[in-house]
C-alpha cells in the first residue's frame, strides 16, 4: 500500500459507511470473532509502520532547519620556558683540523761515562721531575776506590824519588864547586912550578866529570818530577771516574723512561734513563701535502683530546719539517705545547690550526635544529615572545673554550642582536609562545 492509498483510505471508508453497515453486521454475525491478542498485535504493527513513515516525512525538514554545529576554538598552548641568547659578533678563525702524536721536544739519553761497573742504585722513576745536576743513578765504585788508593801510593813514591834526585843534584853541585876550587889552586901552583902539568890536567878532567854529574842529576830530578806528574794524572783520572759513578741529569726535565735496573753492568753509550729536556712537549701533526702551504710558523693552534674533555690547550706552530712522506703524502708540523699535568708523551690529540681570521656572527651550537634535508634552522624570538623558525647557513665552528658552550658561525639567516632559543628547540614549533627562563 502506497502513501496515496493511505491518504485516500479514510475518505473511502467514511463515504461507504452507511451503505455497508448492514453487510458488515451480517458478516460479523456469520464469521467467528477474532481473538484479542491478534488485534493487539495488528494494532501494534500498524503503529510502528505509521511511526516510521512519519519520521521519514519529517526528517528533511528537521535537517533543513537544524542549526550548523559551532566549531570549538582551540586554545593556544601555554608559554614554554626556554633559554635565549642574542646573536653576537666574534672573531672567527678559518682552521685546518689535523691529528698528531705528542712527543718530546728534546729527548735526551742519559748514559754512564764509565763502563764495566755494576749499577748499584737507580734513584728516579718514570714521570719524575728532576733538576739539573740531580743524581739519577749510582754505580759500584769499589774497584775504582782501590785503584785510587794505589795511585795515591805511587804518587807518594814518585814524590820521594824527586826528593832523592834533588838531593843528588845538590851533592853534584857541591862537588862541582869543590872541583872548580881545586882547579884554581892547581893553576896557581903550576904557575910557580910547584906542581906538575900532569896534576893540573887531572884537576881539569875531574872538573869536567863533576859537571857531567851535575847535568845527570838535573835530568834525574826532571824524570822524577815527570813521574810525579804522571802519577798525579792517574790519580785525577781515577777520581774523575769515581765522580762519574754518580750519573747526574745534565739539564732539568722529566724522566720519560727508565731503561736499566739495579745489578746491570754499565756500558758507555747505553742509556740508563731518557729525559725530556725542560719537560717541553710538542705535537707532531700530519698535514696533507695539498694544505701544507696554508700553514705558517707562529700560527695559533687549538688542541684538544677526543678522550679527555679536560685537555684543552693553546699551542703555536713551531716548525714544519722539510720532507714529505712518500707513503702518505703528508708533512710533519711541529706544534709547541704548554706545560700541563694532563699531557703524556705518545698521546693522540686533535689540533685546529688557524689559517686566517675575520669577524662573524656566532650562536651556541645548541640553538641549531637539524632538518630532514640536511640543513639547519633556529627559532628566533620576536617582540611578542613568539618564535619563528628560520633556516640558517653555517660557517666555521669555533674552538671550544673552557666553561663555555660550543659556538658556530652563521653566514646567512640571522642579524646581530637577534634572540635565538638555545634550549628545548626540539619541542618548539613555528609560532609557539615562549618565556625566557631565569
């Protein structure tokens, strides 16, 4: 049954009611009466059908007249506390980063000067600082002491011989004086004919003999004196060797290595210890051949360790080796290092050699936020305390200073004095409101 049939059905039922009253009464009288529950079900079904049809007819009107839902405004997020730093102008250095090994500026090998003696004491350890003249080791000087006593005795004998020779010389000179007096008397007597010519000739011969004896005595004295000098030289040599049994530091410095132990036999040229002169260390850095011409002696160098953050030093390029290694095509640049208890010979360090310097804009590296395309951006704080994301072009990275965050040069994208966020940049979006943390 259609909707039109439903509208027309009541009208037909009212118009035919008088004519069909008798037929209806007759029919009801002939047919059995329906049960009450069936009438209830039929009425309920007809009510549900009418309800559904009414809802279908009224729905378009309700949809047309119902007001559109109002959008709920999204409240802005609360201001985030962040650290803010102004863009600064600093001296920016173009640097060349190289690696190198710490070595001694002058490494001295301290060896004993006396060979064949047993080492009795080694008085220093590796890393110990020593002063000039300090005793580093002692050798056994027992044999040298005995030789020294023997040489002293021989010197005494030689000195006694000198005394004896000098006495003989005095006697010879006395005999010479007597022979001269006898000759003079003989000559006087011979002139008066008191003695013969033969006696006068004998007196002359005796004078010549005594003169030769004096010359021989003088030679004996000189020989004895030479013997004394020889024995004294031998004694001095032994005394020097005894003093050399104490191996001393020729200069001040630090002990780099101890190469001998107690009981070893000394040998000339074999080092007992090695000494870093004046404790001066250098960094031998390898610089590629293509960049060696950019490095000049006297250039400042920032030095740091990749394993110890405490080690941050400033050095100076001292010299550049004239030879280039054929295998690596690198040259050694010698960088002087300041004294530091953290430095050890053999350490591996990184050096940033300054090639040129200029003024540039810098910000802390913590202000940078990497982007998926490999570029970087920062969040700039405007006068309304809102941040705007801005892409920046970076230049050189500044050397890390003690107690300060790492700085980076900004070539493009920022102006001097602009404020950038340096903490919590990973939680910010363009347009967020922020407050500067105290």
